[in-house]
């Protein structure tokens, strides 16, 4: 009589594969909706954390399936290995994000000029939902930025303001920075005096009938001066400054940042400062400082030959 041995089936491994597939699909769909669609960052973070939870449970079940395979030769080894592969995507992305979260300072606003940061033409506004965020940037935050990112400093170029502005716009286009507003560009427009039309007197007009050119014209009584809007003056910055405001998204995840660039002409040089603010949350994972430093290095390469101290 022939005895046939039937191997037990590991339900843990089968369930692990389904959970891991669900976690991977949820993460990829939320990532695509956040990068190319209407999904906001707080919602994407919540869905990514949920997919990571599913992936963790799937890994635990897959390990249980592998243990059953080793101990009682239960069917499910391939399912357990597949679960580990699918779970690696959300867990790897979340693990990388958590490593940045704990190794980078908790900053959402970085600038190359910590004493006088560039101002935004219009203050960025975003609904933070469940992500908490401080209302202002403290002096301790600026000190933490100086310690963490000592290379993030402003630039000074031995070139005219219009030449440096052209380089900034070129680098902005190359670095996927979309300029949404500007202020102060009218200072670069050439001054053109108004053209006065002169009317020739009629040929048959007598000398006594000629109308003098300096006839006094009565003027209206001047209106009282309007009150000065101090907020508008503060937003305008120093006279002669050129301000550019734009938006930037990270290439893969699509995290949004608001960027302000200030060009200031001093003597025969032009200084450039940049400010990068994450749109959501109190922690930019170090992405803002990385983009600011990369932008300034690209500007140095663009304006090679006129860079000063």
C-alpha cells in the first residue's frame, strides 16, 4: 500500500501576499495621484503610512509562512517571498523618508540670508489639515539651519543687475522652477522721455493773434494724501530690489515648495539670495536646503566668469 503525504498549506503566506500587493498598489496609486493629480500632501502622507502598515503586517505573515515551510514543509514559500518583494516598495520609501526625518533638522523654511531673508510677493497659503506647522520661524530655527547647512549662503556677482537676472531666469527654467510673480523689474526698463507734440501756427495768423506757450492753466486742489500701507511697504523690500516668486515640486514624490529669489544691486556687484519653504508640514526632510544649494551652484556655473566673493 502506497502512502501519499499531503503538505499543509500556509494560510499566513497566502494572506501575506494579498496584503503586500494591496500595500504596493495603494502606495503607487496615492503616489501618482499626489504627483500628477489633485491629492494633497497630508492625504498622501496618510495613505502612505496606511500602506506601510499593511506592508508591515504582510512581512510578519510572510515570515510566519517561511517558518512553517522550514518546520513542517508547508506550502507557501513562493507566496511568502512574493509578499516580501511587494512589501519592499512602500517600506523602502517610508524607511528612506523616516531616515531623513530623524537625521535632518525639523525645518520647513530655509534661506541663504538668515538675517534678512527674501520676502514673498504674496504669502503662500495651504490647508495643513492634520499636519501641524509653526506660524513663524524662530531665531533658534535659523541657528539650527546655519549649523546643519553651512554651505547655504548667498552669492555676489561682479555683474550688472540685468545680466544676473537673465542668468537666474535661465537656471530657474532648467531647474523646473515655475516663476509665478515678480516685482521690481520696472527698474530695468530704459527711461524714455515723453514725446511732446508741437502744433504749427496757421500760416495766415497775425503776430498779435498768436497764442503764447506759457499760458497758466488752473489746477485742481490737491487731495489729501492717502495713509501709507505699512504692510505693502514691508512686502516691497528695499527700493531697487528685484523679487521673483515661484513654485517647485520634487521630481518623484511631487512635494511642493514655494521659492523666493531676491536680487539686490550694491555698488558694482549684484547679490542673489534664495528662500525655499515647504508648502505642507513642519519638516521638509532636508529637501529645501538641497534644492537651494543646487540652485545656487547651477547659478554659479551659469554666471561663470563674473562670480565675486
